[in-house]
C-alpha cells in the first residue's frame, strides 16, 4: 500500500513485533506446566502404556532438538535472520522449511509436548497447544504479512505449497 505526501511516496510494510514472543511463550508454557503439575496433578495413563509414552516423549524431544538445529542451520546458510523480531533478508524454502513454514515453532511445540510425555503430565500438551495458538496470532501472522510484502508472489506460491505447521 502506498502513502503519498507532498513530495514523497513510501511503501508501508507490516510491522513485526518488537517482543520475541515465541521463545517467551514456550518458556512460559514449560514453567506453567511445572507449576500446574506440582500444584494440580491430573490423572495420567498407568503402566505399561505410560512407559511407552515416556519412550515416545524421549524420541519426540530428540526429534524436536534436531528439527530446531536443522532449521537454524537452514536460516544461517541462507544468511537471513533467526530473530522473529527482524524482517527476513531471504526466503528460505528448503530443508525443514520445505515441509513446514514454521519448523522452529513446530520444534518448540513438539518439545513442550515431549516434556509432558516424559513427565507424565497432561498439562504440558495442553499448554503446548495454547502456546502454538498464541504464537500463531502474535508471531506467525505478522511474519507472514511481512514475508508477503517483502517477497510477493514468491512467498505466496511457497505458502500455497507448504503448510503453516505440518
């Protein structure tokens, strides 16, 4: 969208948040998960299924860490920012970004769920879903607007092929 003044024409760009919401939201989800698990423990599945969920949580946590690392590596190789408060210099569509437009946030969500499976607490998956919903509103939607404004059709084509989460 263009704004005209007496002697200049400037293009408006969607503003990204000055607050790095995603890491704060997921850290808050983990902290709340610990507090709620101690203060109000909810019923959990008994053995032997709980042992299987514990193992699945361990594998999921490892997968989340790997996904996070490969996502950061893809961003660094493309020489673009990893900070959610800064606009991207390059559109990254390869590596984990070929499967999810937000693999770092997906990894964060997976990690919080994995902690719940390992700890045997229903609170963590509940809080992970809430954190993902709030991350979508506070970070992903503004990032998508910024990317669409900056990269135009290239981003719209990418967004049409690759899902926001999975």
